[in-house]
């Protein structure tokens, strides 16, 4: 082989040459569009600070998987209903193929839930158990979006995966989607995390629409103190109760409560700090990059993706509405002792949704402090979204 042939082979092997290989101009344009979308997500993560810890890894994974000729991820090895040949993946797979095993097996979402549990304070929920009702009411959008997806022509399993976006819980959405509709994982994950990042923009208009100024000014009484014994009994009790009623949710709930008891028991500080920091950060990187890898031009640039994004926004808005209306009802039943704004925190985006409730409450009355009260429905929403996921998995998995 002479120098000319070597240079020709090198040029033919470049991504630029393969971009429009075989005259597939439409395919090349789609790849360029995906690279542009990845660049926008990188800008939103870095420039705007929208969920940067996960949105940035997702964008990088999307970028890596769409460079032509690289083949770091082989979706055909995963996106089927048949048996997965892990031996082939381990022997022949590239970087993203190997990382995706953690998504397909459900390992990453469960590990992240351990970290979330260790970082979550369930004290407001234990002090005010009625918050569970608000967290349950905020799951309404999951089932409305599920019905809407079926109406638009999605299969039952795809509709269940789309609906869980309404829970505003990224790991839960990924956990459900990898089982029920793996081909939609990229679109659903990006929609879920994008809407979580946009909570400060999405929720306030709904909060103002459904509450009046008098309701927003309601000051809630201080929460009662919670003993250490209560804090330790709570995660064990929740694990047992949920496991008995919705066994399919136990993987997520069990990991969430395990992380929490590491934090509250007082004898495993090293483990608690490890799962909150080192483990959580490492798994977040692996999860984000591997989820982004599923967003190939063929799977992402489709009419279904736009419908998923629209349904996800609808689910999120309805979940916020469900939480607010539940809190308004409780406000009436308690004679005005509950500020309805805390209902918006029933979605499981911890602690951002609770902070939004606090901000809106202080706009109405600067001396009003709702953060701890809103944290009750907020952490109840985490439990609620996991239970909703378990119901969907048990029904359609």
C-alpha cells in the first residue's frame, strides 16, 4: 500500500467523510442536528445552570454517540425485547456499551436513590404525616399523561414510561423506561431532567393561577420536634409497608430508605458521607453519559420525541396542579391552617420545588417561611413517584 492509498484510507475513515457516506444527505443532516442539540444542552447546563450535574453528562453522551463512524454505543444490542448477550457486550462492546449495562440492569438509579436517601431529611414528613396526601395528589399527572400517550398512539408500555415524567424524578423515569420502553430512554430522560431544571419557570404561574393572595399569605405553625427513634423507625416502616403493598417499587424505595437510615442512625457517618459524595457523583456521571448515548439521530429525531416532550410538560403541569388542589382542599378542611403553596412541592424534585414554594410565599408576605413545611410534601413526592413507578411496572412490566 503506497502513501496515496494510506492517505485515502485515512480520509475515508474520518467522521467528515462518513457524515454523508453513500449519498445519505438526510442522515447527515440529522447527525448534525443531534450535535447541535447536544451543544444547546451543554450551554443550558453550563451557561444557565439547568441541572448541570446530570444534564452535562447527558449532553456529552449524546455528543459521543452521534459522531459518525465512532460506534461507541450499539443500541441494537439493547433495544430489543429478547435476551441480552452480556458476554458479547463485554467482549466486543465499546465504552458506552459497557456503561449502559448499569442502566439496563437498573443499577445506577438504585445507587442514586441510596445517595438521595442519605441527603434527604424526612423530619418534616414525619412531623406532619398529612403531607403524604399532598405527595400522592401530585402523582395525578403521571396517570393523565399515561392516558394521553395511549390516545396519541403509543403502546401501553411506552405510555407508562412517558407518564412517569410527571413524577419529576429523573432516576425513577430512567428506571421505568429502561424496562418498559428502552428505545425512548433518551427522549424521556432529557424531558424529565429539563423540566426539573425549569421548575422555577413552570410552577409559579400555576401557583398564582390556583391560589389567591390571602391563601399565599397563610402562615403555618411550627413543626413538632421529631425524636431520633422516630427517624430510625420511619425508613424501616416505609420499606416494609411499600414492599408488602407494591413489591415492584421495593428496589427504589428500599435503596432510598437504606440511604436515609445510614444518615440518621448516627453510627455510619463514613458510609453516609461516601454515598452522598463519592458514590453519588461517580454514578451520576456514568448514568448521564450512558443515557445520553441512547439519543441517537434515528431514535431521537422522530415525531414521537416531540409528543413525548409535550406530554412530559403536560404531566408535570398536572402533577403540580394536583398537589396544589390537594393542599387547597386540606386548607379548607383545617380552617385555613395549611398554605396551599406547599402543594406545588408534592412533585419529587427535591429540594427545588420546596424552594419555589418558599419564594412564592415570601413574595406574598416577606415574613412567611414555608420551606420546612414544603419539604414534607416534597419528600412525600419522592416516595409517591417510586410507588407510582412500582404500580406501572407491576401492571405492564
